[in-house]
C-alpha cells in the first residue's frame, strides 16, 4: 500500500488546479495545470490497503491502481508507468477524458472523498513522457499474418498496438486526414491537446504499425476486397450516427449536429481544411447559441462556443437535474449519475433542466429562436407541458442528443454483417461478426460508451484476433463483448 496513515492524515481530496477562466478562454490550450509533486504524492498516499480493491471492478481495463498509487507515493515513476502500461495502452487519454468509474468504486469513497485516481494516472504518464521513459516496443519476430483495423479511435489504436507488438503486420485505415478518430476531431483541445495523440502515433509507427489516412473503407476500397487482402479485419468505426430531433423547423439554417460543429472547430484549431471554406464554417461568434443535451458532448460545445466568443450560450436538458450526491438508486460501488460542473460550465452559460423543445422558429429559412416548454412525465414518457410554452432567441442550435449506432450500411451490404436490436454490429463472445475473420470492437459493437471501455475492448479484441490467427494467445482480454458496468 501507499502511506499507511495517508487516508487518516490527509482526508482532503485535492485535485488539479484549472487555469483562470479569463485566461483559458483566450485559447484552446488544456485547462488543467500540473499538480505540485508533494501534493500529488500526498494524494496518492491516501490509497488504502483494501482487502478487495473495488477500484479494479470499477475500471474495465483492470488497472493496477493501488500498485501505481504506492509507487507514486514512493517516487518510483519508472516503475509506476510500467505498471500502468501493463493494463492501459494510452493512460494519457483516459487520465484526461475518462469520467473515472474507478473513483466511484474506491473503498475510501464509502465515507471519505475518493482517492484522486485519475489525477495520479495522468501525472504518471505525463512525467514518463517528459522523462523520456516511453519507448517503442517493436516485436522480436513477425508472424506473417496481416490485420486491417478500420478506424483510428481509442479501440482501433489499442487493438493495432497490441497486435503489432505480437508480431502481426497491422494496417490502420482512417477516412479523415489524420489519425485519432474522435480523440482528434471530436474532443476539443482544451480537454486533450493533440500532441498527446501525435506522440502515440509516432511510437506506433516506430513499432511497425502502418497508417493509411484519407481512405474510407466501403467507398475507396470495398469491405469485400479488404477482407480478401488480409487475414483478419477489425471494425472500430465508432458509433457516429447522431440522434436527430425531427420537430417543426428542423430544416432551418442554423440547426446542426453537435459533432459537425466540434469537428470543424477542431480542424480550425489545427489549421486543417474542412472542404467547404469559411463560408461553410459553423461559428458561434456573436450568436445566441442553444445546446440541446446536457452530456459531455454538450459541455464540449459549451466550452468551444465560449472560446469563439458567442453572445450567449444556453444548455437545455429534457430531464431532471441530477442530484449532487449519490442517491439510493446508485449505491457504492456503482457509477452514480450526478450533477457535474465541468470546466466549461465554470466559464459561463445557462443550464436549464426539464426543458422540452417544441419547435425551431425562423425567418426566411434561417433560425431565429426556439419554442420550449416545461417537461412533464406522462405514462412514462417525457412530454411538453401544455400552457408552459415560451420562446427564447437562438441563432445557432447544436443537437447533442447522443448517437444511435455505427455507420454500418455499407458493411452490411458488402459482406453481410448483421446488426443487433440497438443497431450495433453484432458479434459473438469473441468479438467476431457473422462474417468469419471480421471482428468488431469499441463503440461500433458496444454502442456509445466510455473511452476506457473502448480501450479495453480494443485490447480484448486483439487477443481474440491473435487466437484466431495463431490458435493461441498470451494477450490480455480484460472484457468480453457482453460485459457491462454494474447498474440498476
């Protein structure tokens, strides 16, 4: 364990400081500052000598959390990153983006604030990169087997790295200009600067992974042709079909899907082109922005709109405001649904709950406002309450209502892969689809989920592919396709 008296002497949970709001709104740099080493060690030292460390249960990757907390407290950074990398290919991603179900399952969290697990994790990997402790791990031999990974998000990158290190020849296909999937194009830089993605790509290239960008499988190369060229295919295309809101006025100019907005904003920050010129840019500058949906994607839109100097930003959520503390329906060690104040919420804007959007309003085909009403629950459904309608101004509406599944039409048509009842790619207990040699991992098979689940599935799918190709495998498989977090 770490400090035997740490959780007794250091009861206060101290997290990373955020840059002052007026300063950080002037750029897209990451919000969080590095934590002072002494404070970090004291926080790691709060980790208990649990008989059963439930943080392992909370983390789909099975991260060895007590071990690297102890090593951080003992100032053994190189040993800590070895332990961390043994279960997680990309702790710099999870340490910045994961909502930390491990902390919800922390035993200390039963009667004290939980250990700052996520903060210790990101500090370990950042120090490792700064100290040049992260090196390529190329295979010692090649198997002669070839694998195509379609999609370069966290699931695809994790699967590719595992299989490359095992000795297979792996090619990652990405339809965008650069590698990273939603890590690069869906997550704003104020949460994840893209240097974190770039340095992993460099490492993977040095290990032998090959990358093909600007190639859309299904169009530029058919799924059937790709399957014939390689020994196995892994579909890691994500769940990118957005949920729409088909109400009157949906066709008005100024109503956009949240991800269309974020992709353009990220490309502009990176000085990439996006094909339509400035005339087609979705920009919040000087506009009254309304975000429909209160999740992480909505918060990303909120922070982006602030940095684009919107006139106002309002977030509308159809449901009730979540509680600030655990409810009886989400007891420890479950991941609770709580009212969250993300960094973007500190920067301004209004949040309204129990707000149903009734109609998009406009003049001459251009959005000018929203008709909204209070939400009421009727026969188990959330519907607008009659007599409570009002109009709010809106020049730009961003639909952040989640996703309904992967873009699977071409995959289904070209190689007869099936989808399940939730429109996700159907697979067996070993990640293989209906078509032999074609596997699916991450959100494409699981549905919209957390980054930690994507990496875990990528690692587990790599093990399944390795066994399919070689008859046996020594790769870890932290989760199965049917695994899920504890829920009510």
